C-alpha cells in the first residue's frame, strides 16, 4: 500500500472511532439526562430505598441471562474487581442519588453530578498515576463552569435548601470517579456486557433483601401511584442502568476514563431539550453555557 493510502486509511479509522465515541456520548447523555426526571417520578409513591432497589433489581434481571456465561469467561480475580465495580459504580450511587433527591432539586443534583470528571481526573492522577496535561484540567473546569452558568443563570431556579443532602451526590460522584479508574486499570480485557452482567447479577440478592426489609411487597400494587412509580423504577433499571452501563463501559474502553465520565456534561443539553418540548424558551445565557461546556469537552478529549 502506498504511503498516502496508508495515511488516508489511518485517518478514516480515526474519524470512524471519533464518530462512534461521539454517538455513544450522545446516547448516554440522553439516557442519563432523562434519568433525573424518572427518579422524581419514582419517588412520588416509593421511598428512596425502594426506588433504588427496584432500579438495581430490574437491571440485574435483564442481564441475568448473560451472567452465567460471563462468569465462566473471567478469572476469579476479575470477578472480584467486577463485583467491586458494581458496588462502586451502581449500588451505592443509586441509593445516594435517590436519598439526595428526596430533599434537593434535580437541577442541583445535576450540577453536583458534573463533578464526576473532576473526581475521575484527580483520582486517576493521585492513585493511578495517569498523565494529565493542562488541557484536560482546563477542559474539566470549563465544562463544570459552563454547567454552573447554565443551571444557575438560565435553566430554572435552583434551591439551595437542605444542602446537607447534597453530600450524598458528592459521595456518588466520588464512587463514579474511583470506579471508572478501577475498570480502566483492571478490566480492560473483559467485555463490556460481561462486566455489566456479572456486576448486576451479584447485586440482585441485596436489592431483594432491601425491598423486603422496606415492605415493598406489602404495598398496594394495584394503585395508580404505585404503578407509575414502579414503571419509572423499572425503566430506570432496564434502560438507565443495564443498557446504559453496557454503553458506558464500551465508551470507557474506547475513549478512556475521563472522556467517559464527561457524559455528565451532556445532561444539560437533554434538560434543555425537554424544556423546549414543554414550550420553554432558550435564552442567550443558556446558549453561552452550552458553548462553554462543548469547549470543555473538546479540550479534555484532546
């Protein structure tokens, strides 16, 4: 093959890789951007522990058919890392977010959730010795700054009451940051679906136990409020957890931990889209905030 043809082929592969990474980024932003609304719907008739447990149980049941074969294909050491990934990346954060949103606005939860890339980058540098140039630090800071501008100045009112409950979101983002670094370090050779299938299968028993302890099975399942909340919890589990986790692990392996964690910066685009469908206007401040976020994502991905 001629040198110029090799260059053309290499450029084509690079463009194809970037396109697929962008597609995964957008899909995850849409799914997780909609999850905050589903949590609020679920909490209307279920408490935080019931909703989070139902979410985890639904995800585990969907992926359970793939779990047995996945377990046979990995080593015992890898199984331990996958179990830890399920606890850090899903189990604790699911409860933390539900508890937090019983007392704080989903908008504030969205802002704090955007600290995930900062925790990912900091933990990667401090504990895993990942190299990080100035562009990544500036990109993360720009993304968070753009999100703060967007939500505080243009995307609606954000209540700062009950700030103590915001600490649950901070704990969740710290878990996310540690989890993506662990997966990137120890589970590169394991398939994305296998990671999700094993992790969520392991979480089925504790989720069932918590549902039993919180009298979930004694609730009036025929009431409309229960059915709506349960449907929201199941949708959170199947789409927002099981399906999204597989996509996330694919993006993590393709683009690295920092770029994968910056999906949190795509959430405000989804929030604004939902507002637009509801007849809300888009202000110049919102557009400016979105541009700052895009600039931060671009810098951090370099």
